[in-house]
C-alpha cells in the first residue's frame, strides 16, 4: 500500500475523502444554486448562432428537457 498504510487505513481514508467530496458538492449546489439560471445562459449563447442552427438546437434541448 502507498506510504506504508494498512488496507483498513487506506479504505477508511478513501471513504472519508469520497464523503467529503460529495458533501462539498451538495453544499455548493444548495448555497450557490448554479443551475437556476441555466436557461438564461443557454439562450444568451444561442443568440450568437445563425437562426437555422438556433431553431435546431432549441428543439433538441426542449426534447431533452433542458429548456422549457
């Protein structure tokens, strides 16, 4: 094992690291709410594309449930 750690130490560290990452990502999503204004950013970026491409991408995104 790396650095002379036993299997028990290695597994417990791995579990603690994974739980820490999952908790951190959940806290970020609860506090900053990064997906709330996703539609606004998608529409803003679509405005830079040609009209025929905008229509195609909007339809695909609506079919996938990303845009309302």
